């Protein structure tokens, strides 16, 4: 048996229950991880409310990314993993638990200079940002990339990756503190969407040319400003709808006038092969930059909570107070260092 966070009835954070459930057994090609730390994502809040169920056949337990040590290898594991290896993993679910079984293709080694809490903040957020920028938008050197929610987990990752790819990161955020964080990570300029027009800001910054790429997790309410911010032949990449799904007005006409590309992407529902290709590309092209000296890339941790305080962690994210990732210590840090 193991401890895990369950949701018997969809609803608010108070519906998150810490229960004893059967420990998973690794299937063929899978690895059982002893979870040291997990991290929160916006999708977790939706799943808790019953709005974003896991793909068929996947764990009902919430949680899309973890870091820990290998406990057991399932039959037929091909790579040279061994018990006690430090790993981090992208999941379809199951992260809010003491153990999780993962296809070996979705494992990555934890850089030796990172803690388990830092490592848990990488898989979902950084792979999402990498997917959007590289696989979907195909960002090129010198392109201006507008990153919405620049102080979020994906946002802080995207800013650093745009820099790594020699692009020009521009951000929006809802507080001076979040803008300051994004600029410290490499954003060239930032706009407080609560106080100013980011479309005007992008126009002024680019001399009227606009952003070549927009990473948008907001959706509905921003559509007109996004199209206004877009460069001719620009790529608008939608990966969330925190600002609503409905659109009213001349979206198609305005987008057509820019010859704009509207691209959409999700990660959780992708095939195992797609995710395996993504993990392989990220491991080869990006992961080394977390351990070079001084490190080029770093996960940004806002705050850590214990597994017992998972409801408070969800409340913290729902209040939009976090800058960077919220991490759950499944094993207390003092035990992790022993």
C-alpha cells in the first residue's frame, strides 16, 4: 500500500483526500519510482474539479510530474536504469503519491547539482515549453516571442528556452514582482496586463513589426490583443484557455489580414511515441544546460508544501500567487538528504 491524494467527489481543494491505496506494479517496459517530490500544474486544478479527466487507462490520481528514485524495474526494460537511480518523469497522472509506475521512455536523469524538489519542477513545465517553442512554433534565432503568464512555471521555462534558442523573449504578467522575475531570467521587456496594453507595448518594442511567436495560455479574452500583437506570418500558439474559450468578433478576418498561423497544442493527450520523442530531444538538447557551470537554465521554485498540505498548495495556485513552480515534498527534505 501507499499514501496518495484522491478525489472522491469533484470540487474544491477541500475535496483532496490523503488515503491509503494499492501501490502500482510496473508493467512491461515500465519503471516503479519512489516519489520524493511532485509539482503542481494548472491541469491538476481542472482535474480536481472534474473538468480534465485522465486519458483512458491512466491513473485517476492527480499529478503530471515527479522526481524520485527507481524502486523496481518492470519486465522488458531496455535502457540501463537501475534501482536507486535519481530520475524525473513526465506522467499522464499518478504524481500525488508515494509511488508511480512510468514507461521508461518518459524518464530523465536528474542532474547531479539539482535537488529532488528542483527536478520535480522540470518535466511537465519545461517539456511543455520546449514542445511549444521547438516542435510546434519552430522558433528561429532572432525572433520575438511573446510569452503570456511570464511568471508561471511554463512561462519562466519558456523565457529561458527562448534565450537558449537565441530568440527575444517578451512577457506579460499581472504584478511588478512577476515581471521582475521574468526579466531576471532573460526577458527583454515585460508588460503588466492589469495596467497597460501589452499589444501597444509589443508594437512599440518591435517598431510596429509585432511578435513572431505568441505562447498563449489565456485564450478568449486576449484574442484581439494577440492578433494585434502578431507579426505578419506570425505563429500564435494556444495551449490553454484560462481567459475563456468563447470568442466574439472578427477573429478570422483579422488573423487572415496578418496571414497568421493559429496553432494549438496539448501534451497530456499525446501518444507515448510523441512524448518519448519529446523527452529524447529535450534530454539531448536542453538538459545539459541545467548542469553546466554556471548553470544556463534553472527551474524556478515558488514554494514547497508537504503532501499533507496538498489542499493549501491548490489554494495557493488558484489565488495566482505563485511565481514559478509549486512543489510537493512527498518525502520530507531531511529524509531525502540522508
